[in-house]
C-alpha cells in the first residue's frame, strides 16, 4: 500500500506592509490545520511586485509570526530548506519554465491593451470590479501585432477553455466556475515582465509539494484558474480551504493600506496569548476569548468549527483592554 503523502502547508504572505488582523487570522488557522495533522509548514515570501514589497516588511513579518507562537520547518529568510529559494523574487527561473511550458502548448498570446482600454472594453462581471477580457488581442492581425509591438511590450495571457472547474473547498464546500464566462483569458506575465500571481503561486505550490492551501476567501475566485494551471503542468492540486474574510464594523475589508488593526497596534494592546485567544474565539474555536498559546489552541482546532461566512470583527474584541475606561475619562 502507498503511504499517505505527508501534509504540507504554507504561509504565503506578501511583504507589502505590516500584517493586519486578517493576515494573522489566516496564518494561525493555516498553522493549526497543518500542525493538528502532524504536517510540516513552509514560509514562502510572495514578494513578486518590486514596487510594493520591502525587505524590512519581510523581516518584520517573520518576527510577528514567531511572536504569535507560529513556527515553520522550511523557508523564509531564516530557515531555508530543500526547495530554496523561498522568496518569489528569486524564483524567476522556475516561472520562466512554466511560462515556456504553456507557450509550447500554444496557449499564450501577447496582449497590448492598456488598463484604460481594458476598463472601457470589458463588462464588469462581478461586484469586486474584476473584468472578463474580451479577447481583442487574440484577434489581432500579424500586421497590427507588429505595429503594437513596436510601441510597447505586451502582457501575456493564457487562453482558457469553455469549461467549468469544480472543487470541494474544505471550508466553503462545493465551488465551481466556468473559466471562459467568469474571468476569461487571464494574465500570466505583466507587461513589465513581472510574473503574475496565478502563475507564480501554482508553480511554487506544485514545486514545493504543498498539499494544503489555507488562505483568505478573497482568493476563492482564483482557484478555478489555478486548477486549470495545475492540469496544464501535470501536477496534483492541493486541498483548498478559503477562510471567511474579516470585515470592519462598517462591513469593509481589513487592509494593510488602511493600517487596520495592524500587528504593531495589536502587539501594543495584547500579549501573544491574549491575541491568540481572541483570534481563536473569532474563529469559533473557543467559547470565550481566554488567553492561551497557539500550541494550546491546537487541542480545540476542528475545521467544522470555522465559520463559512465573512466575519464582522466586533470593535470591542480588539480594542485596547482599558478602552471603555479611557473613553469615559476623556468625555
Ligand atoms: N500572497 C497572497 C497574500 O498575501 C496569498 C496567496 C495565496 O495564499 O495563495 O494575500
């Protein structure tokens, strides 16, 4: 009998700012899931976009994860391992291989559309503002293509089939999407040469033998595209778990840009055990936000307890512990 493959999970943060509550929530659940199965964890730094990512954020995020009591067996700046390098900015060769493999299958084509043209031509198809590409560059004549190529470098798109990709999400249940009608042909390399998230993440998760992907529900839409890429690479996809998104009191998504409950603020307010208890309570793992370590929380972890719907973060849960006292005094 074949031995069961070892569970391998990952943290895949982007060092584009200090992590916020939602990033910590995701990291904690990913760690709990893997460690509760005796699996191993790796840290891959998703620093593809040189304009947004910084080494100082990368160092900080490792320190913040450790502060929360989370550890990993491979990757990051500090640990290393058999799949090094673990920073996407150093993995261009791997992405070039994937790119050639897709190109050799005749599935890529250059796209010269500017952002403005894309906005004007494509009908928005979802509430999140993403758009389906109308394939205008697929229809270019050779002459038009040459004219445009002299003016600017193209992005590269992957042709998608008129096919529905379905999967059983470990958190959300059955999910499916038809690639042609949902996203259309998508970009795998930007016009500035930077490889796109979809191509990089599948190349890396497949190459690093990741068996379990736990991430925010905002990436649920990406999964059918990624399943298509796994098929084209001839690789086995991991099991996916898309977590509920954390929303502010006004129903807005937490973001790094708004410095919403970032790790610096949280660390000023709480000890690591206090924050873990609050996160565990928010995740439905604890009946009350009692302080405990991540390792202690392992005993309470069950996927069935994690909510399937987005979560409004109650202001009181992550406010400074003496918030009401301060408020009374200052008014
Ligand atoms: N790097 C992405 C982020 O920080 C996560 C990608 C993934 O988990 O697939 O949001």
